[in-house]
C-alpha cells in the first residue's frame, strides 16, 4: 500500500515514514522491496527532505546499498540520488560516510546501479561545498570506472560531474592526476549531444590551468584538443578554439603549440562561427609574439589566412587581434617580405581607417 501510495502523493508524515522504515528492515524480501520503492518515490517527489535525514534514512539506504541485495541496492541508490539534489543537506550527506560506500558499490554493480551512482556524483558536484570533498575521495577515479558503461544517462552524468568538478581552479590538476582527462577523452566519443556539451565545458576549464598545461606538455596530451577541433560538433569546435586561446596566453602553453596545433588554430580562423573565429585569431595573435611560433605561423600560410579572414570580418574584436597578429609577425624581416608579396600593406591601409 505504501508503495502504491508513493506514486501519487508528494510526502508522508514522519509517522508514515517510520512505518516504511520498519518495513524495510523486515525479513521478507518482497516487503523490503516495496518499502524501498516507496522511499525512492517519496524522496524524488518530496520538496521537504529534512525529514529523511531526521529519521536517518540516508544511513539506512547506505546499509541497504552495502548489502548488495539485488534490486534493493538500485532502489537505495535512487533514493540517495534524489536526496543528493538538495543543497541544504549535502554537508550531512557527505559527513555520514555515504560517499565512501557509494564508491565501493561500483565494483560488480549492474548497469542500472551504476547509472544511479553516476547520478549521485553528478548531483553532488552541483554544490560548491561538495567538490573539494569529492576530489579528496578520488571520485574522479570512480567516474572513470563508470564511464566504461555503454549507457547514455550514465555517461551524461559522468560528464556533468567532471564539468562541475573541473570548474574549481584548485581542483583541476588533481582531476588530471586522478585520470579525469583520459575519462573526458573516453566520454568525448559519446553520441549524446548533452554529454558532448559537458565534455566541452570540462575540457575548456582544464585548458585554463597552468599546472594542467604543464602536464599536457609532459605527457604530450594535446591530441584530444586537436581531435575536437575537427569534430562536427560546434560545442567541440568552440572548446578547441577557446582552449587554444587560453593555452597561448601562458609560456607553457605557447611552448606546447607546434605545427599541428597552429594549423588547427589557423583553420579555425576562417570558421563560420564568430566565437570560434574570435578565439582562434586571439590565439594566433598571442603566439605571434614568440619568435619561434612566428616561423610556424608563416610557414603554415598564416599571413594569407589572417589577411583573408580580416577581409571577410567586420567584428571589432576579431580585427583587433588580427592586426595585433600582423604587428607581431611584421617584426620578423623574412616574414615582412612575405607580407609585402601578399599585398598585406593594402589590407592594413584599410584597417588603418577603422573607426576603432
């Protein structure tokens, strides 16, 4: 009866919940299953979840989850997933040791259980105060294990969790060390557009960290950004351009970007999307300040690319970075000769009349 009622009501009184808790401790498997179903449904629909904590339901669900009883473990994880959505209870949620139990439950878990665990991680990662605790518990490694599951919702929640966790600057290098970047590589091949969007967000955050850039350099790990730059996904192309722009602003990032990366950036300068073009030409302008990078840019036809893109663009931000790139390239005597042969002075004379 409680199980059936839970589909149509939004809450139970404390006494009602106590009755359900009594039943979930029953020796009868079917009774426990119905009671767990009632708690799952009520935790998903109830706006006021404090009663669940007051009665110790998270701890009880943790015990059920750790018992690994078929079907009941999924229902328990689903209840914990719903409770993890509330920002008011996340501190108590983590302090109760639930996170450790959830991570241990991944081993030999069914696809359905893994999906619920991924949802728990994703929901918790939405709360700022939870992120450092999750990193300290090596949740990223657990997410990597979940990302091997061929299940759309699971992969989407894994990507959402990594996107949220990587937004914290202090956590980005820890995420990289725990294998988060390799997990993003795995998730980047998903067919789910929402998953791709979260992966794109995470990759962009990771590229902004100088410490992570150093690790990229040491591990020769830029291939993922090259891959997403050629993807058909606009989110990925925007991420590639923005990430290259971020990397080009630091000494470590500038040293990493060689022929392949510069080719990718130059190609993106002519992209149909304005956001992609802006970030790409910004990266070129930043890189052109380096004597070594200037040579790469010139050898890969960068002068002509910038000239053509400038003629086709009226966006002020784009043109500012395009002229900044030209200014840096013109420092080099050999490149100046190339610029003159390609009639760059004519293009510059038009830009010199700009209202900006």
